[in-house]
C-alpha cells in the first residue's frame, strides 16, 4: 500500500469522457489498495473563459474578485470527478482550498501556499475515501479564495503530497513524460526514464512546458518524487498498480539515478531579445543603476555579459530580455540615462536561447567546449554564453533554432537513448 | 438613507452587458446614500449547463457534489458584478455563503437557511461598501456548500434582508411586477401596485412564476417588504432613488394596503390530472390508507373531493395530482388495493386548475358563486372546487383555460384596474 497524489491537468479533464478516463486511472490505484488524493485543474478552456469574463468586466480589476471568479473552474471539476468516482463504486469527496484548508499568503492571483492541514485528508484516507482537491487555489489570510497563478495546480499537487507525506506525486498530462528535447524539432528525442529535480528545474525554467517551475522547486525542497505520465494511456494497461512499469518520467533525487548521463536534455526558449549598452563608466554601482530600474519595471533580465570597451575606463554591457519587454526596457533605460551614463544603446530581437542540461556536467570538464565546436562547424554564431553548475546556454539567431537543437542532441549522443 | 437588498435573477445578469445594467441600478441606490446588499443568481443558462454536467457525470449523484458543482454559477456572477461595480467607482466585495456565513441545514440540493450572521455585512456597510452575495447557497453543518434548490436566490435575498434588517428587498427580474393574471392570456391584465403577502403566496403556489413560494413565506414571517421590478428599465429613469415612484409591485402587509380589492388576481396551473376511486368502504381510516402511500411516493395530492355513492356504506373519492405523476400514483394505488378496497379506479388528464385570489374574500360573501354562475354561462363544466380563506379554485378541462381566465378576469372587474 502506498499513499499517492494524482494530479490531472486541464486537457486530462477536458470533458466528461476525459473525466471518466481520469477516474479509471484513480480506480486502478485504489483497487491496488493505495490511499489517493487527487488534484484537478479546470476543464480545458474553462479558465480562459472565466479570465475573459473578468477582462470584459473591467480590464483592470481587483485580484480578489478575479480569484473568486476564476477558482470556480477547479471547483466544478472536483465535484464532477467525485460524482464519476462514486458512480464507479469509489468512495470520493471533493475539497476546495477553503475547506481543507490550504492556507496561502495574501498575494491574490499569484499566491504562495504557506500551510496545509493534512488532518482531514488523512482521516478520510483511513475511511477508504479518495480526496478530490481543487488545484490552483487556497484560502488567504483575508478569508477569501486566493489562486496560485496559471499552472498552479502542479504546485498544489506537490504541496499536498508534502503535507500528507505521500510516497509519490503522479502528474497526469497530455504527454507521456519528459523528453531529451522537443520531439517536434527532433523526432529522435527520447523519453527520459528518470531525471533529477535540478535538471527538471532547469528544463522547466528553460521552456519545457511539462511542469510549472515552482512545483519542481517545491518537490525538490520537500523530496516529493514526481512521476510525469499520460492520462491518455490505457488505465488498465501494463503499468497497472505498479509505478515502475508505467511509461513516464520519474523526477527524483540524484541518488535514485544509478546510470547518470553527462547531458540529459536540450531545451530552448524563443523570443529572446538582446540589449547592449555601449561605453559605460566602468565604476562600482553601474550594474545596480541599470538592473535596479529594470527590476522595478518587472522586466526579467537574463544572460548578462560584460565586455571590455576600447577605452579602458569604459565598459560594454549586454543582456537579454523577453522580446515583449524590449520597448519597456528601452524606455526605462532612457529615463535612467543620466544615472547610467551610457553613450549608446542597441537592441536586437529574433534571438533564441538554447540550453544543454545535465547533472553530470558537475564532474565532467569540457562539456561546453564540445557544443561550441559543433555549433561552429555548422556556422552558427554564438551571441552570448551563460553557464551554471548543471547547464549552459547559448544565445543564437532564431533561424538556427532547429539546426542547433538537432546538432546538440546528436553531439551529446541523445539520439540513441 | 435606507438599507436595501437588491436581488438580480439569471436573465438580469445573463451577460456582461446585463451585469453592467444591474450595476447601474445599484449605483443609483448607493448614489442616493443607501446601504446595499446585492444578491445574484447564476448567469442565465449557466446553472442548466452545470446541472447537465452533473447529470452526464452520473444520473444518480451525491447531492453534496451536485452542490459543489452547481453553486459555482453564482460565485462567478458575484465576482464579475463586484469587478464591474468597482470599475464604476462603487466600493464592492463579493461574498459566498461560506464566508458570511449563511448557515443552512444539511438537506443538500434543497437546504433551508437556518442562520445568517449579519456582522460582517453591516461592518462593510458602515465603510460604504456594497456586499455582492451569491444567492442560492449557504454553508451546511458538514462545512460544505449547500444549495437551496432552484429559484433559491429569492429566498437568499429575503433571508439576508431579514438578517440585516433591511428597509426593503427589491427583486429585479425580467417582468415589471405582479399582474392580475397572465398577460399572455388576457392582454387587459394590469400590474398590481400592491399585493399582500398572503395573496402573493397563493399566486406563487398557483403558478405565478415571479417569486419562489418559500421566499414569500419567509418575507411574510419576517415582515420583509418585497418590491418586484424590472432590471430592464432605465436605471436612471423616473424612479431613481425613491421606491414609491418606480414601476413595480410592492408585496407587503395587509395594513399597508388602503384600498382593498375583493379579488386581486386570477392564477392557473396546467397539467393537472384527476384520479377517482369508486365505491370505497365508507369507514374511518380509508383516507389515510390512500394518501399515506401516495405521500411516501412523493406525490403531491391536491384537490380532494369525497362524494356519496349509490350504496350508502360506500363512498367515491376524487383527487388531483400533477399529470406527470399519474402513472406512479396508479401503480401505488394498485399495490395498496387490498388495504383500500376500492372497486374501480379511473384517471383523467388534460385538466387545469384556475384560481381566484383576493384578501377581500374574507369579508365578502358570494364571491365564489359569481364565478360559478359566470363559468356556467360560458358552458364550462366544473370538475372540482376547493376553497380557502382568500382563494378558491376550480378544476376544468384544459381547452377552457383561456376562456375561463378571461371570463373571471372580467367578472371581477380586473379588466378596468
């Protein structure tokens, strides 16, 4: 017997047929004697409809009322899934965030979970009852529903898994796991059987859409093993009852991975833009004078490269921002020109960041050099480089995205996984 | 300054345009310095969609989960209306039943309100804030949302009006008041300026759809003055700020009505069926042996007529049930034949009950006789008659519905109101 959390995303509960399929997956687990808490998203499309209504009500609106409207989507799914489970002979009960309660901070629309009282859920497990919990929401200190922001149901699932000390948290989605890269670009991409939290965190941050970044962070901190699998698989298929036989990707601690790869995957983020400030005074505090105002404007600055200028008392500084933020960034920089004292500013869109991720890089030298050489051989110009312990990223022209991804996938031998 | 409750039904909040119109009515009242609690239904069609989903999930389902799903409709409206009000500069906040709380009993799907804590709402009034309350729902003793049954938003509005000691409760709907009869049958039907609780209760029970029966009962018990008016009127029209000038119908105590009419209105209910049991033993307990089993089968028995049979030791008994219940009723009676010992049973559908209502009947004799004479002159055969203090009803063939309604409307001089 195990205690598990099963999370179903919007496409996995899109209509009554999909909800019945989800219920069949759940029944398989309860039939195997497992204690189950289910976390559900809104039916696909519902959240968009609700968000659109709040926008029509007023383009600028109170986040508390937005939360009241939008959280109703998950409420509907939780009730419907409980009804379907009951009709299949599975004892089930729906739970909203305010009932458990799942306590959050007061940041309506982007709240963080602060505390989950597991008492009621565990009592119900002892009675053999499945808890169907609305994801994406909790109860704020103002006694109002607070939503966690888009994709927050993953975070709900992990937080509940941590609170009830679940053996694992299964994330049912419309893909059957995490891949070495995007299969739409590289058909040879292979599903990873296991990947570490750290690697998954980098992949999620770098555009792999399987899991929300915060949910991976939370899983890593609390040691919640995540298993990503498809809700479109046959619920009664080969994997029934035993996680190890199911197709999917386990996201876990490094020590659970016996055969470590140097490189695990290739990720990319489109729509990057580069902004360069020319001939700044090379004095302490110049970085703060640039990035302070950008942060205040809520602009996410990424790859920062500082280079020498011709004049040794001056420096050049280049960084990337999402394409959509270029205009705002340039306007912020123009306003701060008197403080920053740059001589010229240039911007360049149409860029993409391609990243190579692998926990094995920690102990292997020369991993990045292999990439630089391979990209150079294909004539791909690298505009900027950043590295961290377990990944490095290169900024290149968007036209080269597919070529770069395939080249790197091949050079690190991921084609044959 | 007055403290008022404003209730908007489904067609009055059917889309964002209608919600904006409702908000304009509310702003008129707050601009006039009134304290306002708003009670909203789900957007027209939403509740049907949610009910249909629960039916698709399983035809037989847990009322607690039904409530979780269906109550989301009002939640959405409350949030959207609060956003629209805020965008118009009106301080507003949405409230769900569990937040106030509105405590109900445990009869999920058809719960009764037991207690409303007015403290928070009144605190917010003092701060100049409008409370936008989700109708149709409260919090059951099991800490779950409990709905009041279809049309329950009227009841929510009256219960809140009683709890906050409102000066009146305005029911905004898609008609502009209560009429002497159905204007689709009698174009000379006139809007009543005032009607007593007792009369309204009879009208609502007898098929006038303007208000839910329970809400009228509750208003009568707590002395909540109800004002039925149209949300489709110009919010800035002649009636602004002052209830007495608005088109609509005030439902109030008898002593608020100076000029009492003998007859106030003509109501009718279609789809009645008559069941006759022939030659029963005329002994004590025979009624109980018939109506006990029918009540257990949840069949609503109405007009009961007991007549003499040829054989003096026997009696005939005739009663009406809704057409849809005839088959079940006959089956129940067949099962109980050994106890009841009737010799024959007959049933007849296609009947209609036409009722004449007026508080003045208490002090006027011969009111019913006028009707019987008028109907006889038109050749309308009366199948059964029931009377109460302030109304009488006749059962006739459905083909005569329009003729009977118009004849009675005319004979009691309602055409010239």
